[in-house]
């Protein structure tokens, strides 16, 4: 098939499935041998095979290509928001509706308890079987979904509850009704409102981070991705259609877009990669949930200690400094710098290591030099700092 | 002048790209054959059917701002290539070609100017530069413009034209610009600042789903294409014929998402009047 489907059996998983089948046969043989007397030889073989299987999963999953990550992120058996709600939280009271148009099944919202923390949960839901998927619109929200999300978040703000959002959508729904009800506007408003919410926000991309539809519930103080999730400005199929003129090239697009958790960590966009069980979250929901829970607890404990105005200021700064560009250099110098920096990375390190050699370095609005206070200095002091500070660590 | 701010005079030297070369031209709207000079003198609007041709940033500035009052800021911001992106040609090469073709460093121009004597911070995106898409530079310039408007308590006007939305070539960094600009606009609103968003043909995707939709007042030029998903994508998804006039300014007005449709010749006057209403005299 031409696009990344949600195949139950992934092509690159074949060696794992083969070995699992062999293991199954051996276990059957073990049962027979035990009935007939000595089974220790078979037991030893089984142990060896199990070690090999773990090694195989490790090898395959540590070296997945971008397009393979996309397939894992879309795996039908991958845990979704509702599984994590059951496995991670101690209590959950679902709250429905946007009080205007309806209740969008593609976004689940409700009050949840996580150890000592009471939180508001907001997450995409794609659905497991056909009827669920239809009810959830395959995890592609309409405007009422985003409106529902922000309404519940505002309730959380009012009562001082931290917000946890799980991102798992191919994108906001591209349909006629969605446009009629203002898809672009509701996402825009969510971005603005989330940036101002006076309560901590933690977001985790648990599967697919599909563009604006993901970001619409994803402006956060702490942003993490599960190891095999992806987060992208556009789906690889969409990108391939536009730039390569055919969705057939989606694998190339997936690579080019740099959309894996490792890429985003490198860009400094996410704070953390939450590791998945060996061979992907779809192989062990419980373990995936338990790792996710530890991350959430850690982030919550950290954030609730910080005064709310500081949280808000830090959230602003977090987004304020995202971007890679040149400033104060002419075209020729920019070209040379581009050649030096190349495609290496967009992290602060690159800029810093480059800086001593050449003061005309590419600038990202730097952490150290940015003055984002809306005081009379702002732009001026930042620009000054850029020109005078040759190095930064 | 504040340090680090690029404050050279606006030369308006960019070639108008949107109206085809030649003495005569055909209108995309009514197919009439038109005398090109006449169209240009009419603000690039068809004298027969009022079709609004796309205009370059330079022309737009000339149309909106009092003569010689526009001062561009941060003109020296240039895009990098954080992804090492290469589709059918390397991104830096694509950028260079666009820069040469348009005379712009990037798709956005920001600065200050006077509209009928009222000082405003102005942001414009040129739909001709990689489809007016938003990468790091566009996001950064518009964010700085919003921050400066907040700081100086000036009205902010952003004229959007973007068929591309968030720019694919800068990947996730482009997507995050949506959050960055929206955050700055959040602060501008919270500080009581005025923001008027003007939507022109086309305003789509990540641009429509961020700053362009966040005005206190949202205006649009007639018959502009405005929406989240592109009509082709929608048609492929829903597999039905899209209704006539779908995703036009008129469609958005009917569904309650914009305040007014304003003819290009009235835009400058309308902006001045609106700003006057909400500014203490």
C-alpha cells in the first residue's frame, strides 16, 4: 500500500513475530517433555530464545527509521487516551460537551486523580474498532472538540487544577462542517488561551502529533513524547503530496520532516522522551502506562511548587525562543554559516560551539540573552545582547 | 533609534509580481481583457468585476500607509535550514530563488507607519514568498511586532496572505511559531492592546489557525480564500462536491467568523476609523 496504514503486523516486525512463533512452539514442546520426564534441555533453549528475542526487539526498535516510527505511532494496538486513563489515573470523571454545538468524541475530557494530584485531563481518542473509530472520527476533532477542550481547561484554571493533555491525532478534521464551524479560529484561540492559563499544563504526545490539530491542545509547560510517537507540522503523506507530488513518497517525507521524538528533543522542542516498553507500547500497555505515570508525577510535583506567575512567564519564554534564523549577517555570510552549521542540529549547542569562531553566528532567540519581560527594554536589550555577547553557554 | 532595529527608509523597490507582465491582461475573475495600467491604478482590482488581485508587500504598504512613513524593522532576519530539508531542491536554494524573485528576505515584513496620521505597528505577509508560509523568521518578526506594539501601546495591524500556512521546510519549528505568535498576541490583548487582522487571498492552514484569527476585529478582502484545510484536501476527504463559495470571505462572514468584508479601496479608511473608535482621544 502507498501510505502508512495501521497494520496490525508491521513489516519490520516480521523477525520478531517469527521468533515469537518459535518460542510458542518450544513452550508447547516443553509442556510435552515435562509430561514425559526431563525438560531441562528444552527449558534452557527457551531461556536462550527469550534472551535473543529481547535482543532482537532492542535492535529493531532502537534503529527504526522515521517511516517505521510513524507506523508504530499508528499501530492499532497502541494504547490510546482511554487505556491510559484506566491504567494511569486512580479516578476519572468524564465531562462532556462544548456547551454550544455538541460533544466531540475525538477529544476526551474529565477530572482525574493521580496519586495526590487532582487534575483536568484532555486527550485525543482515535478508537479501537470500527464503531468506536466512527464515534471518535478517527481522532480528528471538529471545532467543538477544541472548544470543549478549552472550556474544561478554563474550569481547571478556575479551581487551580493542573492540566494534563495527551496528544494523539492525525490532525484536525478537514471537512465541510469543520470549516463552517471555524476550525482555524478555534485552534488559534486555543493557542492563545492556553498560553495564558494560570495553571500548570503538561502535554504528552502518545501517538500521532498531527500538526495544528495536535498543537490545539498542546501549548504546555512540560512537553514530552513517547519514544515512538511522532510530532509534525504536516503528515508525511500530506507533505509528500505537496512537495513530491505523490503520497507514494511518504517515507522520504517522514525522514525529511524530522518528526521523531529524538529529532524533537534535539531541536529543544520537547523536554523529555518517555521510554516505551521493548518493541513499542503496543506490546505492553501496563508498562507503557507505568513509565508515563512516573513522568507525569515527576512533572506535576515540579510544577505545582512553582508560583503561578512564574509558570506563566516560563511558558511564554519557552515558546518565545523557538526558531532558527540568522540576524545581523548579510546573505553571503549566512550562506557560509549555513554550510558550517549545515543540517546538524537546531539546538543551542550548535550555536554556542560555533560562536567563538565567528561572532556572526546564526541566532536563535537565545535563552540567556532574551528579555521577554514586557518592560521598556525587550527588543532593544535582546538585540544588544546578541551583538555583544560572543559566547553563551 | 533603538539599537538593533533596522530602520532604513522604505524604498518600495519590489516589482509587483501578481499582475502578469504585458500591456494587456486577463482578469481571473471575469475573464475580461484589461489594460494593465488601469488595473494597477485601481489598486490591482479589476475595474470590471472588482476581482482583487494579489499584491506584493510593497504595494500593500503603499496602499495603506501615509507616504514615506513606513519604517521597516528587523529586515535583516534570514531563514536558516534547521532540518537540512531537501525535497526536489535544497531549502536554502529555494530560499535564495524566492529572495531574488521577490526582493524580500522572507515572507513577512514588519515595521511601523502612519495610517491617516495614526501611528501603528504593521505586519504583512507576502503570499508570493514560498506561498506566504510561516517559518521561524515569519514567526519571529510577527512576535517582535506584537511585543513592540504592546510595549509602545500602539495598535497592531497584520495583513495576512498565506496559501502555505506553517512552512513544511522548517518542520516542527514552523508549527511552534503558531504558538509563539499567539502567545505574544495573548499578552498584547491582556495589556489592552488593539489588534486588527486583515485577511487577504489566500489565508490558510497554520496562519489562519493562529495570528490571522486572533484579531479584536477581523476584516477580509472580498472573495479571499480563507480556511484551515485546503479545498483539495477537503474534497479528497469528504468525497463530495464542495459548495459554491466555500471558504470565501463571504462564507466566513455568513458563518460569523469575520467582522466585515472591506473593498481594497476602503481598507485604509476603514482601518483609520476603527482605530479611532477604540483609541482614547
